C-alpha cells in the first residue's frame, strides 16, 4: 500500500472550511478512483495546518491518478483561501495496524 501525504497551511481560520470541503467535495471524488483504499485528514488548529493522506492499493494506482489528485488538491487549497501547499510526499506504507477492538 502507498500513501500520498499533502501538508497544507490553512491558517487557524481555514481549518473548519478544510474539514468541510475534504469531507463533502474532495473525498467523494477520490473514492471513485480505482485502487483507492481510504483517506485520513489530520488537523492542527494550533498550527493552522492540515495533512491529507490518501491510501492506494499499489504504487501504480497512486501514479495513475496523481495528476487528477494534484488538480483536486489545488481546488481544495483555492476554496479555503489564504492556504498554501507546504509539501506533497509519497510513502510506501510499511506497517498499518488496527486494534482488534476497532473492527466492527
């Protein structure tokens, strides 16, 4: 599994807009891509930053949709206003464990 991690400076005032847009606009579009596994949105209200993590079942799937994801990320940043992309990185997921009590 692979993940693309985008770090975006939204400012403290942009956090709620980032959460809303990611949940309502960006995530529904990404779900349609073949190979998409899941996504995580991390926020730091203190730092005014968000991290978007999109998980893919293979490097090929991630690479196939990289251009589309770049466009979605750019749209996401534009909608928040005064936001800035700090970094975009790709990682292979070496370990991803879920607690047995978290499985429903």
